[in-house]
């Protein structure tokens, strides 16, 4: 009886760990980050965001990230955000099934049609997680760039506000954030080893 209780606990531990073992940290737009050059609807089109994944915004100091309601997302309203983030890098954990809305609060960055992002999170599914991980590992990042410059790009660096992009400023294209296997994957291996030891 004691051995079967231990085996049941080990199986339950493996099941709990498996739900987050293949969590993915998505870097918003993979290469260009959070910027006015990007079509975020195109970026999200081939992704399935699952509970346990994270999304990381990387951006220049003249941008920010506001999490907002659906109504504020639709109108690019910045007056009452759920949360406001600045500093160049912000990570959100997708901890439950829901739809979350993000915009840049700098004037014209959302209303120009680019700096808004809608993330719909679905329940974790191991098979889908494995496919997404495999696709991420084999696909080279391709920016979802728009052909036109952002609404706030200044032609003359002398008239541009401090830190604002100019047409002579090269677009920053950092490398894609590495995909990782959640640290809980190691715990899953230990739980399986314990199960084998109990069964033996």
C-alpha cells in the first residue's frame, strides 16, 4: 500500500511539472522588439500563447508598455492603464487563460496603428507546446516590419527630441531571445526517476 501511494504521488508530481516543462519566453517581435516599425498582428498570427509562457518586451527608453483594458486598447486610451512599465525590458507571465492588451503610452505610437499588442492565452497542451518549441527552434526570426517609417521619426537630428529616432538612426535589430526549457523540466526527470525507483 505504501509503495502504491508513493507511486501515485510521483505520477501527480510528473503531471504537475509537465504542464510547464515546455514554457516559452516570447520576445515581442523576435528581432525588432517593441517599436513603431512592427506589425504585431502579423507577429502573433502563427503563435499559440499558453499558460506558463512569458512575453518579454524590449524597447528603447522613449517607449513604454501599458497593459490596458479591451476598451482602452481599441481607442489607444492611456489615462487609466492596468499597469505601466518603462526601463527598456518588461516581462509578463501568462498565468491564466485570458486575453491581455498592451499599448505604448507615448503620443501617436498606438494611434499610428502599430504599437498595440493583443495576447490571447489558452490552456497548456503538451503536444502543442512541443510543436511550438520545435517551430521556434527551426525557424529563423523574420521581423514583421512595416514598409513605412514610424510616425515619430524625425528627418533632422537637430530638431528631434532627445533620444527620439531619426531617419539617420539605424534600426536596432537585436538577436532573438533564446528559447528555453522551463527549469521544472529537470524536476520532471527527478520525479520519473523516483517513480521508477518506487516501482522497482
